[in-house]
C-alpha cells in the first residue's frame, strides 16, 4: 500500500470514530434534556396538586365563614324580634 492509501484509511477511520462519538454525545445531551424536562414536569405537577388543595381548603373555609355569617344574621334577627317584643311589653 502506498502512503496515500494509508492516509485515506486513517482519515476514514477517524471520520467513523468522530461520527460515533458525536452521536453518543448527542444522545447523552438528549437524555440530559429529557430528564431535566421530566423533573420540571414533576415539579409543576406537584405545584398544581398543592394549588388545587389550597383552592379546596379556601373554598371550605369560605363556606364555613358563609354559614357562620348566616347563623349570626339569624341570631341578630331573633334578638331584634325579642327586643321589639320586650319594647311592646314595656309600653
């Protein structure tokens, strides 16, 4: 074999090795990106679950406050009726 054939074979071998190394690095980068995106998705799902739970808790609290408001309103009406009744008795 002459020198040019040897250089050509070495060059082709280096190209093949470079191609495989490049593909390997690209696959590693893709896996790293995918894992980062999966982790981000999990964090967002966790945040969504927490926010939904907080929303449910807030709605429950609002309903309790609303019931308490209605109860106090009814109690005020009863007290006013009692007061009017007592005022009529006094006269």
